[in-house]
């Protein structure tokens, strides 16, 4: 089993500025997403947020991320105002971004977040970061989302006892390679396709999730390659 997949069962404790999964009675669907990249279970308060976390797991430009990271507090016209970003992420290049997951229709109805947006952007800038809206129209773009779901489901196959032999075969392939060639090198059965995709899920290989996953899918070495 890879280090990344082993981290899925880590006992690490993660603290949140606000825990949406622990707010019973909310109309949204709350729960916990078991992140590969973060190595822990992360709370979400809607299925859209869950999909957003899934995409971050497989975004090669994102080095790490967390949810409900902190609450911004400021005073405006004598009134205390608050805002808790949904996500804080760091890119491979070192940029820090706070993201708010939002339905496009809701943002259109309230583009300034109740007049708080200028202050929110200023709070982010003071932290050397920027603020972004992440809309459902982008999060649920296909085939990227379906491909990410497929990758997440393949992580379980990496518990195979012969994973060392699998790594040996994969590392002998010329890169860039493709999914069909890699699966054939392992034995050519459907499970071998899932093993290759599982290696992509934990960052040992990289695939373009914006294109259909098939035998012609191009494979590149990932940052976590063995």
C-alpha cells in the first residue's frame, strides 16, 4: 500500500473554525469527506462542497488544502462582522487561496455577499492570499467530476500485496505513456485499469480529468511517483 493510501486511516486530529458536519437540522446535506491529499476526514455542508473537496484531491496544482480554516472578524460601521471561508488551499507554486463554494444563482442574487466582499478580500490580502468564488458551474463540469469520482473509487485496489511488483512494472514504462499500455503491462484485465487509475488517484501518475478516461488517456509521472 502506498504512503498516501495508508494516510487515509490516520488518526490525526484536525480542528476547524466551524464544523458544518456537526450542525444537525440544517437543510443542506452535511457529512465527512475522507481526503487523500489532506490525509483526514473533512466536513462539508452540501453535496456541492463535497464535490469541490473531491476535485481538490486530484488537482495537480494544489499542494494541500483544508476546510473552515479560520473566521475573519472585523468591525464595520460599529457592527462586528464575520466570515468563515469554505476552503484554504496552497498551490504547488506557493500561492495561498481562500475559496467560497457557491451556487451561481445565489451569487448572482447577492454578488457582494451582503456587502462583506471588499472586507473579505482585504482580510485575504492581509494574509498574503487571494479570495475566489468557486461556482457549481465549474465544480460540476463534466467529464472532470465523473472522472474524479472514478479515481477516488479506485484507491481501494492499491491494498494489493503485489504493489511493489506493480510499481516495478510501471516505472519501466516510457513516459508519457497511456492507460491502455500501462494496464496491458500489468496483465490487461479490468482490475489492472483500476490499479493504474488508483496510482493516479494518489499522485504517482497524472491524467487529464477534463478528457474521457479510456485506453488512450495519457499518463505522466506524478509528484509522488515511486
